[in-house]
């Protein structure tokens, strides 16, 4: 699969799972995974999923996605923009950055995840 195909499949899976069964995302992270959510840092699957659960029910709509190969050839960087509806409130714009690292042919884990809401757009 090309980097673009991997990124598209990952983004579709990530946000669908986040919106319907956030616990199912735990397998995408490992103990060294880091997430920064609005400036707060979390490490490891349990802490990252725990943070996701505090947000409550959400609905993501992806507007754009960009992907580049990482510096090792074994990683991808993905930048996503879109809107998120939290608990039925009005949608807010967001951007999210992922660094995926290969663990084998066609297999990746999320090494880095950085999320920010975009206010005033």
C-alpha cells in the first residue's frame, strides 16, 4: 500500500472507532505512545484512551488529510483537519497530527498524536 492509502485507511478507521467505540482504539497505541490534547500530555494506551473517554460522545467529520513519509522510511506523518461535535453541541474545527511507526509489513502503531481545537475560524 502507498503512504496515501495507509493514511486514508488509518484516518477512516481512527475516527469511526473514536465515534462509536473508543476502547477499540487501545490497540493502536503502545506504552511509548504520546498524545498531546490541547496542551496536556498523556503516555500509553490506558492514559490516552482514558483522556478520550473524558470528552464524551463525539462525531468527527474529516475535511482534509495530508501525509508524508517519516524520516526513517518506517513511519508516516499525517495531518488531519475537520470538525468535531461533542455531546450534540455545535461542531468545532480541529486539527490533529499523527506519527505512525511500522511494526511490520502493513502494520503501524500511533507513536505521536497531537490534537488542537481551532477557535475563531
